[in-house]
């Protein structure tokens, strides 16, 4: 998914409570980040999306 498309998605969940739906984000054809389409969280490291108990 392109980063500009990702930024346009409306979100309702909070990052701490979210069960993340992670997508790879691209900018100019190159992988740039990972992002959750539910809460909008972005990170270069996919492990940041794992739920901590």
C-alpha cells in the first residue's frame, strides 16, 4: 500500500488496544514502513506490532 493512501484511511482504534492489521507501506516503489490500517500506527520494525502481555 502506498503511504499516501494509508494516511487517508479513517481510524477509530487506539494503538494500545488495537489488534493490528499490518500492511507493508511503500514510497516511490520501495518498502518504507509497516502500518496498521486500524489504528494508524507506523513502524519500520514489524515486532513493534506484536501485542505485549
